[in-house]
């Protein structure tokens, strides 16, 4: 069985195709996927998909650092309410980003801290986005009074040295299809040096298409491409494909009997 640790199935680009995509996900053996909300406006859609497909979808709610200015004054209480409603819900996608044009790290840091505090309070896994902000990320994690026990670095692209520091904090790392492109050999080598029980796989659909995807969907990444990503990542790491699903089930607290 396959487990997609990070996608955005709620994305409007999938609106006309979603039922067909979910059918194909089941057909290739995807038993679970984590749908990551990025703004308050898409949280209801994530919740609805989790209600309609409870055996497939794990909902996750967060504010992506690119969209923080869209937040309401009550976003934190809304997020807490969603976690209370859904005992299996995770937190994220959230984090820090100094790559995006016009970034405001001083705005990002306190909002990310609130996500971390909530994850610790509710004992939920948290999915972290980080681009060109590894120093601030390590600082905020190390200085947090209470740190969440389950940290997932989504589509990890930092250095090996940073990964080693994050490992000390209990972090896990997800491998995306983008890392299978020939130009990403350096990142693949970093993943080869990580503990294999800390590695998950993801599609980040509709983004981050793998090279020569099995499922062509115009310029989008089809979520069923997870099978190809998992098989190729397993070859990179020389481990069984099944280990990724085992790692994901453990990270997101899904019993083996639940697939």
C-alpha cells in the first residue's frame, strides 16, 4: 500500500477532475493521503474531503507562509476548533520562506510559532515548509519551550548539516517527485544519508511533477504519480517501497490494521 504524506487535493485546479483522480489513486494502491490546507479559505474544502473519504484522507490545516496576509483575526481559534472536531487532523502546511518575493520573515516567525505551540498542545504532527530560512527554522525550533514530537519537513531541500540538526529534534523528511529530476542529484545524495525510518514520500500534487510522469495531466502533477515516486525513491535508498507507508503510518498514528 502507498501513503502520500503531502498533497493539495483541495486545490481548485483539481475541481473538475477530483472524483476521477481519487478513483485512480485507489486503483494504483494509495491507501492514505494527507491533504494540506494552506489558507483559511480552503480549510472547509479539506474538511469536506476528509468527511467524504474518511478511509483515504487525513486532513491537515495550516497557514502557508506565502498567504499570511489573507488571514483573519480569528484564524488561530478556527484552527484549534478544527483540531478539536477531528482527532486525526494534523497541522500544516506552515513554516518559513525567504525565497518568495516580498517575504516578511518578521511576520512569518510569530505565526509559525503559534502553529508549533498548537501542535505541541494537541499532540499533533506538523508539516513544515521551509525555503532559504534554515537558520531561523533551527533557532525557533531549538528555542521553543515545548516542541511538537512529530515534525515533518515537507519536500526537504536543505543541507545535510541542517538535516542532522533537525534529526536531533526528532524530525522526519519527505521526498517529492521533483527530486527525481537529474538536476537534483545532490538532494538525492542527502536523502541517502538520512535514517530510512525518518523518510516519507509525497506528491505535493498538483505541483512538483516527477520527470516523465506515468500520469500526464496537462501541466499538473497527478496524485497517482505517487507510485512512481515511491518506487524510484526506494531504488535511490535501496529499501523496500513498503517502508515509506510504514513510516507514514507511524508518523501520522495510523494503525497497520487501518492500512
